[in-house]
């Protein structure tokens, strides 16, 4: 299994083959391959005119003041909650008449409210903030009460969405905030048959700063001289030093099996050339961490590096628009020790096909929250998914629905 010499010679041949094919690819000026079938059609959908969204006006303590207090919120991986709000305020789908609305949006920045000194959110008190906001809209407007929030959507981009915890065991124990059980959740977390992913949730990519990514682009014909690339933690020394719980042991397995393999450029270092290095790699490892996803997934697609997705049962962003099976490779967590054999057995023609699909500008755009927004970007993909959920069933509307405001952990019932 560890015949690295033969694997390295094979890589030299592969790199040479891909280099020649890439030159021909650019000579013919065929920069991408169209996404065929329903995925391509969905990717190019235009949501304008297909739905109307009413944006609740909340006191600034729920949103804008949190950003004023800590501007780091604008650049971390959970910033979709901020930019979606800004986008909707000037979007053609916005309606100022709530009676005309198909959807209602409550702008609450629950990841921005509680940041650590390192800039990571600790969402333990987020339920207090969310619950306070829902009580406010329910007591001020009639629309939440008539449906218990069925025609409302919320951006909850935390590691485990509306379970509001970054460790899976505790997130499962907490469960989704009861008041959000009927609403549509727009969240980065997605894992099949998981208590933190409710039926009907919309899974989105984590936020990656578009301007930062644009500033690190290198010429598209740069040779991909790295076979497998990864930068990040293999062990969470603070919370799980043995590595058996963090990433369910997958990252530890990558390190222990391939730290000395010349085909694998892996390290805990995070160089300033990180984005450039991804553009020089053929494969980019995208293993789970505390949650199934990470920003590497977005970065790999943007930079044309074939994502190796190591996260059993993951639900990927915009799965009806992005042909993940065609552009990436799924490796079961238990098969991590065999990554070298799996990757070196892929035929060059299949690698080229994935690279051509990754070169499609529409796919890259769909993974980014662009400012200003552009047709087909992540904002529009969210609206597309909301539009596809219409019309709401008539039975969702009713009168005098009794809401249970005391459901959930006792700690969540404290005032915010």
C-alpha cells in the first residue's frame, strides 16, 4: 500500500500529461465545460419576479450595532448573516408591504454578538438573542403568530446551525431552538439524518471574502505541480488532544498516514501564499472538522482545485445546482488511510473533466457572496431555493395559534 516511489513517478507522468492538455485547453480558448442537465438549468435560474420578501425592521442591537462593536464579523466564515441582510435591503425581491410577502426575514446577527479574542463565535447565548427577536416580531406584527413562522426564514450560519453550539455532542443535546422548528433555516451546516438539520433547511457555503480571493488569483495556465494540498489542524490540542473526537479522527488519520508521503503537501502552517498554493494543486483535502464543512470547500471550487470531501453524510451547499459528484471526489472517513491509492488510481481524463467543470465561471460565482451582488451568485442561489419552496400550503395560515414560549433548556429562557 505504501509504494510511494511508484506513486511519485506516476504523479510526474500525470503532471506532465495535465500540463500538455492544459496548454491545448487554453490554445482552443475553451475555458470551461458547461454544466449539463438540471443542475446547469438551476444554476442559471433568475429568482427576480418569483418571490417577495419582507424584511423586519429590528432595533440595531440585533444586527448593525454588533458589527459596529466588532468589525471582525465582516470577514469571518459566518458573515453570510450580515451580507444577506444588506443584500435584501436593496434587492428587487424586497417588498415594503408585508401583506404582499411570500417570505419574512428577521435580521439577527447571532454569530457576531459573541466573538472570542481570536474572532471565532461562541454561540452559547445566541438562543437568548434569537428568542428575544422572535418575541419582538411576534408582539409587533401578526405574521409570525398566524403560521408559527412557517413562512419565515433565518440565517443561522453557525457550526451546527440553530442548535447553537460548536461541539456536536452538545449541539445534539441542545437540539434546534424550539421556536425555529417551523421556520426555514438557511445554514452552512448540513448532515443527513442529523437533529441539527431540519427538513426543508437551505444549505449554503460559508462566507469567503470575495475581494480577498480576487486579490490572490494567479494566471490560469499556471502548472498544478502539487498533487494533494492541505493546511489546517490535524488535532485540536485544546479540546481534543488525542484526535479521536475532533473530525471523528479523520484529520489525525491524514497526518499519521501521509505526513512523510511526497505526494501529500500537508501541514499545520498557514502561509501567506495559501490561496496561491491551492491554485497550484490538483487535489485539495476538505475534511470535516468540528462540523462537516469548512471554508476549504469554497476555496477549492473557486481556485479550481478538485475537492476531496471527507465527511460522511454531508449535505453540500446548493446541491441541486452544483454537481458535486462531477467536480469533486467523496472519500469515506474510514478510507482515509487509503487516500494515496484512491487518488493515484484516478485516470488523467477524469481529472481533466473535473477541472473543466470547475473552470465554469457560473459555478464559482454561485459559491460567493459578491459585493455588489451579481446574478447567479450565492445570494441569488438562496433566493432560488426560497422560490422553489413556493407556494406555501394554504393550511399554514390560521388564527389564535397558541405558541409555546417556554419550550427548550431553562437557560435559554433568560432575558436578553
